[in-house]
C-alpha cells in the first residue's frame, strides 16, 4: 500500500487504545491484530488470529442498514483514503487471497479485509 501511495492516516497498535476497537476506529486508526469477539457474538473475530485488517475506519465505515460504525463516520468515495471497488487496494488484497467487506451482501464493511483460511 505504501508503494501505491494509498494514504493511511495512522497505524497505532491497538494496545495504545486499551484494546478498545471503537476508540481506535473513532481515531481513524488502521489496525489488524485485536483479540476480540465479532460484535454481538461470542465468536472470535478474524482480527484475533491476525487474519483481518481495518483501514481508515472513519473514511471506510461498517454500514448495516441505519447503523454506521464508528460513530460519525461517512463513506465518501471521492475522499482520499477511501477504499472503493476495483481500486488498487482492493486488487492488492484480492490478489493474495483476501476478501473485502465492501463486497459483502447483507452489510458493507468498507474498512475490512480478511483471509478466512
């Protein structure tokens, strides 16, 4: 992503946020490893295994119906640092077998890339 000149606002280890994903996301922090459950479940997130990354979450929010996380986030494809379908970041991750949450059907998690196997 550095070679692609894709702007990432910050990458701070999640421990600096007390392992609090919401606080990290509100700070537009890109993060990967975080031993936590999928929200609303007792299932460990792929972040718990180091198989997921969230990039610029304020620019690339989680959206399910009227729920947008982090609070105050907006998805604006024209804004620098926003991930959009078929851009270089999506192609980079898909090229190594990861999936993008922006392609999910029941919700959109524009910040999220994961490798399930």
